[in-house]
C-alpha cells in the first residue's frame, strides 16, 4: 500500500492526479478524463477511479462524462505541490548543477515526500545562496566537485 503524505492525507498517486487536473484546468479551463489519461499515460478507467476518490474527498468536482475542475481545497494542495516542485528544481539546477531534465524527474518524485521542515529550510538556503552568500559555489563537472563560482569573485572584486 502506498504511503500517504502527512500534509495532504493523499497518496502520491492521488496527488499526481490532482496536480494534473489542476495543470490541465489552468491551461484549458477544465479537464476531461481523456486529457488526464493522456497526461499521465494511464487508462481512462484508472482516471475515473482516481477522480471518484478525489471527488469524495472534496478535492475535485467530478461527474461522469462531464468536465473536471479542482475545488478550492484541491487547488491549495496542487499549488503547494507546484511550489515544492519549483523549489526543488531550482535547487537542483542552480545550486547542484543537475541538468534540467534530470532535475525535472527528481523534483516531480520528491515533491510528494518533503517534510515541512525540510521544505522551509531548503527555501531559506536558496534565499541565502541567492542574496547573502559572499562567495557562490557551484558544481563543476570538469572537476567533479563543488568550487567557487569565478563570475561571483569577479563581481566582488569590482
């Protein structure tokens, strides 16, 4: 059985369905079962089952053969997941030097598992790194490790 996220009470799978409905709704105004199935590469029957669960929990507005939209509580969860994804992606790409494609996949997987404490500390670290750190460091693939960013040192010397 899949573990549930303590922040939402929803399994990772249900979170992905909810986030997908939210993203499609943001682009198209509403989602359809076919859109969701295509986005997640799953069968329509799986989508229908997930939507029934999300509807029963008050996260989406769903009726068979109709469009699907997120409720206010569903929107809050989807937006939180999107923010978590963005923070992780930014950290992986801009601090750790991970290529964007790998960062995308890893961020998508990890956004569901961050504790609130880790999430807040990560945001704090990124803010510090962007605005306060006197010597920026970055991943240098040529040396296979972290080093001081020479562009930052040049700016500080001027």
